[in-house]
C-alpha cells in the first residue's frame, strides 16, 4: 500500500467512525467530521498532511501525492 492510499483509507475510516459516533453517541461528534473535512481540504491546497507524516515515519512507501 502506498502513502496516498494509506492516507485516503485512514481518512475514510475516520469519517465513517465520526458518522457512527454522531448517530449513536452524541450529535456533537459531527464536529469531528467537520475537522476531518477541513484537514483534507487544507492538505489538498498546502500539501501538509499530519497523517501522511505519521505513515511515512512508520515506513509506508511514498506515492504520488505526498512527497
């Protein structure tokens, strides 16, 4: 798995988790979904992604999007 795919998979899991938490725990978890969306948006424009940095440090091989 490349870094790009790992980041997208992680973002997808976090979004699904936040939707489940919003539905079954508290509606305030929707702010976690908003945070994830904003983080994905800023990463698209700036190239700075904390998740990519963590996966890179764990040894996931580079892809095309995150250098």
